[in-house]
C-alpha cells in the first residue's frame, strides 16, 4: 500500500493541484489516479504554466482566434475542455465512491471575487458548459462570495470554496453550504446526496506571514499554519455533528444521506525550505478531509511521507499556540484579512498573466 492509499485509510482524499492538456493526453493523470489520487484542482496560475510549457494548446488557440473569440472566451473554452476531459478520467472514481470523490475544480474569473451576481452567473455557465456531475466550481470565500455559494448549492451546483484563511471565514462557508443544501432539499429539485462541496483552507501562506511577523528563532515559527487548520477542523466537527441530539443544523440533512462539506487543505507545498517538505500533509491527515498537493510535494509524500491520523489530536495545543501568538503581539485576524486581500489580487494577477500569455502565443503561432 502506497502513502496515497494510506492517507485514504485515514479518511483523507489526496487530490492533485495541477492540470494540463499534456498531462491528459500523455496518460499522466490516469497514472496518478491509479496511484490513488481521487481529484484535481486548478487555478489561473496552473493554466498559465500549462500554456507556457507546452504547445499542445496551439491548434485550439488558432481555431478559436479565427472564430473571433476574445482572449477571455478562448481561455474559458480551453479550460472547459481540459476540465471536462479530466472529469471523464476521474468519473470511475466518482461512481465507485458514490459521488463522494472524483471531482475536478475550475475557478470562476478572479475579477468577480467581489461580485455576487457575476459569480453566480459565471458559475452557472461553467457548470452547464462542462456538463459533468463530478465538477466543482471554485468560488472565493469573500463577503460577496458567501451568498453566491449558498445560491449555487441551493441549485445543486457543486462548489469548492477557495481562499479561506480564518476560522470565521470557514464558518461562513460551512453555514452557506448547510443553508443552501437545506433549500435544495426543501425544493424537491433533486437528492441532497448528489451535491458536494469542499472548503479550501490555506495553510502554508499563514505560516509565511506569521513567521515574518515573529522575531527570529521564535518557537511559534512554522506552527501557526497547522494550528489554524486544526482549529478549523475542530469547527468542522461541531458544525457537521452527525449524532442524534448533537444540536447541529446539519443533522436533518445527514438523515437524508447528504454529504458533509469536507475541509480541503490548500497551499500545502512548503514555502520555507527549512521545514520538512511533507509536513502540511503529515500533520493535517484525518477523517473527512482532502489535501490538494502540487506535483513536487506529491512525489515527496509518496517517497517519504508519514501518513497517520494527526488531525484529530493536538487541538488544545493549537489553542495554546494561538494564545501565545496574540501574547507575542501578532494578530491572526489581521494576518488572515491581509492574506485574503492578497490572495484575491494574486489570482486576479495570474488571470491577467494568463490572458497576456494567450495574446503572446497567438502572436507567435498565428
């Protein structure tokens, strides 16, 4: 049994944070699936890299440009094709796991991060264009994104809530899922168990920001990203209590067979080379979770990762570390607020870079 399969034994699905047409055409994605990978995530930066590193998109670029399509439309067509093909590769995983795994995520345009109605409209269009049940539409957990998430879930559209950094933002995303799914169940439009969602909680970026705010050699360096994630998981356990009498608002949905909205650990590639390269996988493994992993980190995890259910322990220690952080004069709330703003900007910048890449490619090959 390899480490990816061992993670599954501990209740965690391992997804690949990468996609490209070359990966699809070469059978590389299929090989990852055979190793035990059960999902794929994408973002504009990933697509930008795929365009830069390969000529496999050139024929499609020329074809769409001849149609007079804008660069935004060209990108969407390319992305829809890749996501649809990846969903087909993962469809056996989706069927075998009864809708609980086998998903591919695609992001709404980052320029819509603060536009609720625009997000809803684009998510509906992407969902219809891809036309696969094992797709998730990525929506940022911004103030404008939360009501969009509720609406989309209420319509039976799978959602990957992205750019979550704080416990409060995570809570809002979870509640949006529960409220949206309750509306979906009451509407009679479909079966609640067919709707899926993950809450993408970012880890290493928190450590990077906190480490920069702490004095050199401080004992909390490299600790807060994991502590923050463990407290989010503790909140997940409260919100998605599936025990009769637990008092949670999810229990009535649970009785219908509805899925929990799993926490997905994102940004799990280590940014500081002084830290173990698999620490955000090893330390955040536990039931009802997903970890989406870049290719390099995936290789490291398969080679020397240490799978074990560490996520269910150490919550009191995590609270103590957060208290010590505040006593050190570092505000986790300020840091997570800044990270959300920076994250939205980074995705928007990557999107613009991607569109510029399309222009550059067309100038070279056109």
